[in-house]
DNA sequence: CCATCTTTGTGCACGCGTTCACAAAGACAT
DNA sequence: ATGTCTTTGTGAACGCGTGCACAAAGATGG
C-alpha cells in the first residue's frame, strides 16, 4: 500500500535520518566542484554556504557518517567525496531503465547528468511499436513486451516511469514483478507498490501549484499592507514591481 | 541569502502549514478525477486512499481550510474542488515563462498538464540566436535579450529555468530583477535569491541518488539476513528477486 | 421526535528535524 | 612544552508534522 503505514520509526536506515540522506547529494555536488578546483580542505561554514544550508545542520549531517573532519581545519575534500559517494552507493554502477520514451523520456535519455554519477541508462522502453529500434540518445528503443527480459538481463533495480498517467501503475507493476525495487515516477499518478519498494515522484504540476499558492499569498499581503502607507499611488493596471515585498518569510530553498 | 534564516515560524501563510499546502494539489487531482466521474460526495477515507495519504492527515489538512465536510456523509466533491482551487490560487491565470529551450525546456513546453490548471506558457526564451523565432509547441522562441520586456509585457511572476547549470544564477537574477517572484529550477545549482522570492527545485540526479542509497541499504540488509535462514541456496550471479524484502520501512510516497 | 449509525473535526502525545551554543580537539606559533 | 586560536562534534531545547482516538455533529430510519 502506498499509504505507507510505517511500523518502525521510518528512518533508521542505520541511524542516518532521511532528511540527511536527501542532503548528501547536495553536499557531494558542492564538494565535487571544490575538488575540480583542487581545493584541499573546506570548513563547514564554507561548504554549507555552497550547498545552501545551515552550517550546524551540515556538521550534524556529517556526524552521522562519522568523524571525518579535523578541528581547527575543516574537512578533507577528496576524502569526504569518497565517503559520501560510498554512503550513497555511488561507488557501484546502477543500471537504469526509462519506460515511456516521449517528450520527457527522450529528454531524460539525452541528459548528461545521468552518467556523471554511477547511473547508466541500460535501456529505453516504449509501448509504441513504431518507436522500437529507433535510436534515442544513441540507444535503441526496445518494446515493452521485452520489459521483463531487459530488467533481468541487465540486473536493473531502478526504473524511471515517463509514460502517460494511465499506464503508470501497470508499468510499475511489471517493473516491480520483474525485480525493480526503486522507482522514480514522473507521471501524475499515485503508485501503489508492495513493501520494500521505494517510490519517489517528480511532479511539475504540483510544484507550480505550490508556487502559485505562495504567489497569491504574497500578492494578498502586499495589497493588505499597501493602503496605509501610499494610498494615492497611480492605479496602474500592473502593480507588480521588482522589489522584494514587505518581508519574505518562506525559506527560499526547499529540499525536494 | 538562500540559506533562509527564517525570522518567523516560516509557515504561517495564514495558518496553513507548508506540508499541507504541498498536499493540496494531490487532493485536488484526486477530486478532479472523481468530479469527472460525476461522483457527488466522498469520505475522507476514500479520498485519502486515492491521494495516497492517511485519512486523519487529510481531515486535519482540510480543517485548515474550514469546515467543508458533512458529518456522516463526507465532502461535496465539486465544492471542495472549488475551495482548494481558490486556496491554491488556481482560479486565476498564471502566465509562465520557460528559459532555456533545450531537451528539457522543449519537453516542458510540450507538456499538456500545464494548461490543465491555471498555468499558461506565456513565452519561451533561449540564448541561442539560431533558436529565435523557431516554433516549439506552437510558440515562437524569443531571444534572452528581450527577457525583461517579455516578463513585463505579460505580467509574468513565475519563471521556469531549464538552462545549463552555469547560466542558471545569471538567468535567475535577471528574472528576479524583471519582477519574477517564483522560480522553478531544473538546473543543478543552488540559486541565491532576495527575500520574498520563492525557489523550488527539481533535481533528477538527487532523486536517483536517494534511491541508490536505499537500494544499497536494502541489498546490504538482505545479505545480512540471508545466511542464517537459507545458506545453501544456488549461488546464482543474480540474487535479486521480486519479493518484497524483509520489511519495508520507508514511506513509499514522499511529497516533493 | 427519538435512537442509531456514520463520519467529521480536533485535542493530545510523540517523534523527527532544526538550531543554538559550547566544550573539546587539534593546528600552529612561539 | 605551552598558549592561543580556529573549527568540529554534539547535548539540549524547541517547533513542526503525524497519527491516534474520541466527542460532537448530523444524516437516516422508525
Ligand atoms: N513533458 C513534461 O514536461 C512533463 C512534465 C511533467 C510530467 N510529465 C508526465 O510525464 C509523462 C510523460 O510525458 P510526455 O510529455 O513525455 O508524454 P508523451 O506522450 O510524449 O510520451 C509518453 C510515451 O509513453 C509511451 N507509452 C504509453 N504507454 C506505455 C506503456 N504502457 N508502456 C511503455 N510506454 C508507454 C508512449 O508511446 C509515449 O512514447 C506523462 O505522465 C506526463 O504527465 C511530463
Ligand atoms: N534533460 C534532462 O532530463 C534534465 C534532467 C535534470 C536536469 N536537467 C537540467 O536541466 C537543464 C537543461 O537540460 P537540457 O538537457 O535541456 O540541456 P540543453 O543543453 O539541451 O538545453 C539548454 C538550453 O539552454 C539554453 N541556454 C544556455 N544559456 C542560456 C542563457 N543564459 N539564457 C537562456 N538560455 C540559455 C541553450 O541554448 C539550450 O537551448 C540543465 O541544467 C540540466 O542539468 C536536465
């Protein structure tokens, strides 16, 4: 059941909190950039700024991994890159399949950021027979009939779903039955999966709606605070300006 | 500063918790589906299942909006659709610009799910002069030189960034200076914005890394629990099977 | 009008995540 | 060796989010 009644604290993956896990990739990216600039060490303060988080939070996050810093100096960049990579399981290769090679699926297939970490597009799968055999991003699209074989042959455990919403659950079921235990879902559907299977979803529409909510609230707040101060300003059709509002209160960056 | 030192509780947008706001689109989607099937009313239990959440959570979420249910009956679907739409600001039209019309930008432009709610692609913007004037999803791509004019003319307050990472901050700065106060960022970059501007990010790479972490953990757990029980099973090269693991503990669905 | 039954709305307790603030650790200079 | 200075690692407090469990509300039937 996707409702996910969690018996256990839900996050004792070996003591590493879920929120911390979600930030590790962020740290890793910042560290990789430093590594490329041959910076040997970095303080929690510097790294936190680069990653867009609080330095205390970063230190606590790292403390779950172990004591990898040196007091008075900071963290060794290379060493930390390795430790985080290992913790995230990026030292091994992760074959990934993308199911549904339409606009979005093709874009993902073409995305270079995949291979940069341990992820490799093992196969592209689509139900449209006229797509079969066509090259997308240098990989031949295969038919969904062969899904099970493809998963098995390549030892795939991570699947990406970019089919229309209507087909998502069905595709998900087949992926899971074939052995996939992690799914990244781009379709606007609530997937139901057995226990032990992780689903993460990316939903553009939801993100926009959340932004719209705050946008509306900002507009209302501005309107509510405007009259007392400058009441007789020219009633332009567009009252919007490039300023930063009366006082922001929403954290600008949110972990996905 | 994107670090977002929050003076206020960070979420008293008028009492509606941020976590609730993030779920409203989910409820709205489920309700819309019911509406299309002409279902007049729905109980919290049914709707919660459809949205993939706990029914108590759903009721509490709705309680922030007001008392829109009828005890013993449930919620009026149409009425709730309207109330949530209004709360999210979807009763008005939101012009959106997409900056960076490459693989991903083009896919988003072609995405139908945009218009379904109040979002309208007002303009497509790219820095590549050879793209200027080209039609993508029926809309002519405009040059980034005209960004400010486009924002202003169309009264755009929401921008989507799909440029390479290196250009994202620069594009963001221009969008903000031109009056955009909400940004959806697909580039793998931590954006720094002034207070009052909301940034949400969608990061495929991070999602995959989080999945990889759990995947690795599941594999380790399986290995640690296997030996005591069935030690002498055929040492196949692939020990992975389609079962549901010893015990899942991660909530399958996570709000972005 | 009353009894029963369903379903909402919420008080309450609990746990996770965040942040502060500081003691301990170690580098580095003298 | 000793002192100073920087920065880590973490104890503790607090606030947000979640889920249980139940009283109140209202529908429905007799
Ligand atoms: N395009 C976007 O920017 C975007 C954004 C957010 C969400 N989404 C979602 O992503 C999904 C894909 O969007 P898109 O624009 O690429 O759509 P699309 O129609 O271009 O592509 C869908 C592809 O899936 C294939 N397909 C259909 N049923 C299948 C099945 N059972 N098995 C395998 N393949 C199947 C189709 O042949 C097609 O190639 C949709 O659910 C959409 O809502 C898209
Ligand atoms: N393609 C994906 O699936 C995917 C997935 C996750 C993240 N991303 C990220 O999304 C971004 C876009 O990815 P893509 O695959 O579409 O890349 P792309 O190279 O295909 O497209 C980038 C586009 O941005 C334009 N551009 C560059 N600088 C610009 C500027 N200053 N102003 C306006 N436009 C500019 C380029 O001309 C190009 O058309 C990247 O940051 C990438 O890391 C992509």
